[in-house]
C-alpha cells in the first residue's frame, strides 16, 4: 500500500476498526474512507454496490460486524447470523467486482470447535461441533473465511482472513449485560471500588441513575456491592487476551507485507484453512484475570465465583506460530494492557 492509496475501513467506530484506523493514521496513510452505519448500511446490497462503484477503494479492511457477549449471542441468534452474513457477502463480493487490490477480513477464534485441541491451530477449523451459544455468529465468520478463500481460488483476488483472539482496549463495550468478560470485570470492579469508597456522585454518573437506591438495585442484579463482586462460573476457564492496538498492528503488517499466497504451502492439492490466528499464544484463568484487574483498580473487597453459573469452554488458546512465522509478534502484555484499558475507561467517564 502507498501512503495515498484509497483505503476503506468498514466498522471504524468499533473496538477493532477504531484501532486499525488509528494505526493507519499513525503510519501516515492519508486517503482513508470511513462511513457510519447511518451513512452506509453494509447489510443493504444496493447501498454497498453504489458505494463501491462511486468510491472505488483500492484496499478494504472489513472490521464491521454485529458482535456481543455470551448472552447476546445466545438470545439474538437470528440477528447475529443474518446481519453478519449480509455484511460479508456485500463487501467481499463488491470488492471483487470493483477490483480491490487487497481485502482483510476479520473474524474471531470462536470459529473453532467447542472441544478443540489446545492451542488451536488453523487446521482445526471444521473438525468438530461448535460451541452452541455462539454457533450462528461462528458460522457466519466461517462463511466469510471460505468466501475469501473461494474468491481467491476462482477469481485470483487477494483477500486475507485473520482471526483475532479476545480483544480489549479503547472503544471497548463496557455494558454490564452485553460486554465481554474483561471490560465487564473492569467496570464491575471499578463500580464496587466506588461503592466501597462511598463515592456516590461517581457511581451515579457511571450508572446514569438519579438516586443511589436505584443504582444499588441495578448493580446488585449484576452481583456488584461495596464489599464484593460476583463472577459467573468457577473462575477455572482460561482465556487469551490481546490489546486491540497490537491486533491492529498485526493487521496492517499483513496488509503491507503479505499476500494470500503466503498463507499456505505452495503445491498443496487442497488449499484450505488459509486464515491466520492473531493472538499472544498465552492465556490466564478467569480467576487470575479478575485478581489482576482487582489489583490494578485497587478494590479492597472480595471476588465471589458463582459455580451455579456456566463456565463455558474451559480453554481457548490460539496457536500463533503461523503469524509469528510471517514476521509479527505481540508487544503489550496483559497487566500493562489492563492498566491502559482502565485508564481509557476513566478518561471516558471524565469527559
């Protein structure tokens, strides 16, 4: 890519897209196209067709997606499969039709089987049953991988798929109902600390309630009090976490330095599983994660693990040897990243 190449970043306001946009800008790219959902509905075939015909982007980064935590994925199953399939189909196909030089499609490591061997290699895709709660979302992302592969093989396009592990960082979703585990724990433990310090004003500002009684009732429904924070499950499941800006750096590195041909071994009879895991190759238990967040925030109360609630998959660790062999490795370790994420949340609250 040249610094003045026309680059379209789809989903630039989310956790993933905002980090990628910032990375591009920091590296001196000047011709970046972004559109809000109001300006361009990516699930609308006609709107996407007209956008590509008018703008003619040379490079596309497809970070737009409908995302959510375990509850949202399980409850809004139809929404997750429909909206993600529509977004992918429209953007990937129009990228082919309009001669895009390179497209990067972002998925998720939830594409791997529920009982996948650990660490998860790219070759383990489609070898067993998916986790039920996020099956619709995972199927949509698998379809996106296969769509990119198929267009490359049939039409000679240069579309690369990457599967980041659990991400966290600026512009993350801290909603107590719909967020992923790390930002949810940051907010819950932060609020418990405020309650413990009897900082009523800050609690009301964060929760957007007019009285502390209303706020306390709301927080109690999520297991948050001045003396303790409830966490679903036993705390034993292990998860891998990647700082979002590291993820963005990996994506732009691949866009700048690698092509589809680099994602598989030359001479293969069957070309498949060309996607690339993006992660750290390291994991921690949920209990260890919670204790680290508690230490960073400075909460003096206790953490209570509710074993009546589901644990989910016991381990989800990516094998990042393929990514490392292509020339990229993560830089930010977990404790440093948690401090950065917490500071970002505090700054957002003070705006």
